[in-house]
C-alpha cells in the first residue's frame, strides 16, 4: 500500500504551518508514519531556490522566472523527498503545493493558468494531493497577522511575496476559492479566522476519516 499525500494551502498568515504540525503530532500518536515538509524547499537544492524566490532583494524577478523557479524547486522536492516517502507507505503532510502556484502566479500575477498547470504537471510527474486543506482568512486579517509576526521578530521580516500589495493578495485569495470550487472532492475549505483548537479539531476529524477509508482499500 502506498502512502497518502496531504497538502495545506491558504493565504499568507492563515496558520497552515501551525495546523500541519498539530495534525502531524496527532497522527503520529495513533501510529501513522509521518513526513512533514514544505514548499518552496524541502531538500537542499529546493531550499537554495527558496532563498532566491523569497528574498526581498530580488524585486526585479520577472513572472516567468518566478513560475519556473517554483517549478524547479518542486521537481527536486517531489522526486527526492515526496515520492520516496509515499512509496514507503508514509503519510506526507506538505505546506503548499501546486495549488499555491496556480493561486499566486496565475491569479496573483496574471500568468496564463493552463501554462502554470502544465509546467507543474511536468515538474511533479503528475503528482496530486489526495486531500488539501485550504485555510481561508480575509486579506485584511492575513496582512495584520503578517505585520504582527514581522514586528515580533527581527529575524522574520516580510518576504518578497508577502510584501506585495493588497490587490495582489486579494487576487490570490480569489484564486484559491476558484480552485476549491473546481475540485471540491479534494479540497476542504476551513475557516481559519477562529480559535486554533477549533480549526485543529475540524481538520483532525476529517483526516482520520480519510485515512481510515484510504488504508482500508
């Protein structure tokens, strides 16, 4: 039995990483082998590409470069980290995947959506998540959280993507909603503008049901 691939998506500041780590801990406690990873990044090569993508120094980056760098990072990540873990029967929890590229680059930047999808289809060898949790918050809440986080730590300034304006992030959020409407069987939209424990319970309940069904096949 191969493992299962689960991704977390949503606007910046939605709490994806927090909820992913909480889910990983709960699933480990009931006996699942878990791999936690993120994009862009997840391998040595992918992390080097991440540093280029997110550095505020690289504001001159053109849209085509951004699309291709994200896809390059993903290709290395999928083939070096994710696919081997799935072949070993593990549960892979990933912070962002192809949906993020479609939302941020197609809807946010205005790159043709089918081009973004085609590039990433090639980069990922067609890998798709079985379940995606889309943590949704209003753009105003997202930006407030990012500013608070940056203000609380001198080592966590806003990155190149987070620094983009309100209209850009509004398009990104709209993009995530369009993707969720197109693929409701895969994507579970979670209201992330509420208590952390409440969000975690909703995700855990759905995920346990999903894993019971998947590994029973």
